[in-house]
C-alpha cells in the first residue's frame, strides 16, 4: 500500500468523531448553564488559535508524521478527560487537550499530503485534497449518526469510540514513510548563514489573494461550525425536543451535504469561477442562518442544516488548494495552513462565547439573525479588501519565490 493510500485511511479514521454531535447534549446533561457550555466549546477554538504555530516548531525536531501522531494522541487524552470527571476543571483540561491535538494535526496533514506529490503535480494534489476532504465528511457523517444512537445506551460510549479512532489514526499516520522533512532553516523564504550562524529571515509573505482565501476559510467555517456545534443542538434538543435518533440524523445532513460540497467544490469552481462559487456559498450560509432562526419544526431545521453543510464543505479543499502552492517547503506550507486554522479558531471562539450570552438573554432567533448579518458584512468587507489591494482575480497569485 502506498503513502497516498495510507493518507486516505488516516483522514477517514481520524474523522470518526462519534462524540461530536452529542457534545452539547453531554455538557447540558451535566447541568451546566448555556454560557458555560458555549465557553467550554469555545475553549477548543481558543487553543487552536493560540497554538497554531506549535506544529511548525515541532517540525524542527521531528517529521510531519510524528507531529500529527502527537496531535492524535492529545485528542484521545482530551476525550478521556471529558468522560473521566464532570468537574469543570477537568472538562476544561479535556477541551484544551483536544484543541491542542487538533492544532498540531490540522495544517500539518495538508502539508504532508502536498509533500507526497512533485512540485509540478499541483492539479493531482488538489484533486487528492478535495477527494480526501470529502471522505472526511463522510466519515464524520456515519460516526455522528452512530454516536447519537449509541449515546442513548451509554452516554460515554461515543467518546470511547472516538478515542479508539484516535489511537488507530496515530498508528496509520506513522505508516507513511520517506516523506516530511524537519523544519530547520525553512521557517521563512530565506535562511541565510553568516559565519556559521543562522540569521532570522523575513516571514513568508502572502499575496492579497492568498490572504483573502485564509479569511474566506476562517469565516465560512466558523460561522457554520459554531452554530452546528453550539446552537443548532440547542434548537433540536431543547426547543424542538426531538429524540436522539432523529437528532443525529438531522445533524448528519450538515455532514452529508458537506461531503458532496467538498468532493465537487474544486471542479465546480473551475467551471463557474471561484469568485462566483464564493458568492454562492456566502449567500447559502446567510440563508441557512436565517432559516435556523425561523425554524419551528424539524423540516425547516433540516433544510437549514443541509444548506449550511453545502456552503461549508468545500471551504477547506478550495482554500488549501490555493494556499498550499508549489515551491514551498514543508514548514512553510504548515505555517500558512496553520495560520488559516488560527484565524478560524479566533472567530469560532468569539462566536461561541458571545453567542452563549446572546442565546440566554435574547433567544435563538435574535442570535441567528445577528450571526447572519455579521457574517454577510464581514465577508463582503473581506472581498472588497482583497479587490482593493489587487486588480487581479482574488484567487490568483503565487507565493513569491
């Protein structure tokens, strides 16, 4: 079995998040207030934001595969803490460990995948990135449905299965051989030596188009995943009071449509243009938030969740394909992709923390309408900023050599 096949297996197994759809419910059953629940969920994103460059530092000491393996191990430890004790401090430590694990693995895995192809094979890399991302969504889909059903039998069982997937992911990623390099001397574009001493070089500079794709990924993922993890479960479990079986099925629509979007987003973008695709996904996101706010029954909630998944799913393969360019060394790729995750972590944490208070004080409708308005305004400002700095198409432009 070759390295690309092992990478596919890693991405599929590592995204068996049996616990993710029921995480809000699990915290809610511990009799925590809504602001505290959202704060716990936000800690994950805060840790991702604060530790986004740690994987690059570790790459100075070890290969990319080992950095990812450490991340998977930390995710498993974090989940073990979540089910070991209901004390607030233990739950907080669990979320911190999970966030740190994700921070080490995310970005590093895309950088590792790029290193499996030659510098001239950008199209094949983009196709593999898109294809493997779609399988990640499918994995999350099936695990989420199974986890919601198993939660009814034992509330800790989905967490145990997720921990097992982390252990298996750790083993699989280490099977990838002869790829990934240490980051010594490649943390920036230039690394000059004088009298045997390394001098710090200028940081890798992104084009306006590449900075735009970072913002696009961060915004669309944060404004869809924050509701998916922290607000829509409240709608389904508290307001609509649906059973956990249907709870899992309805939430799985996000992942199902995300799977379709991730699989075909790059191809659709090539046909209609990435600009048009960005506008479509932005409008779908806004519409989905409005529908969530108006939902009074399971049917409209299902439609909203499906639209949200469709808008969100293609964000990673689109952005990673534009940012993970040829001519970049492993640590440079990892640094760029990790900065994308850091920006996502900031927005995700901000939305969950602020949203927890808005949800308690003003209700779900005002929260979702507010999210829709803020997302639309910030996305429009981001696009205008990109156009204002360059006359080129916002997705064009390579990293300077």
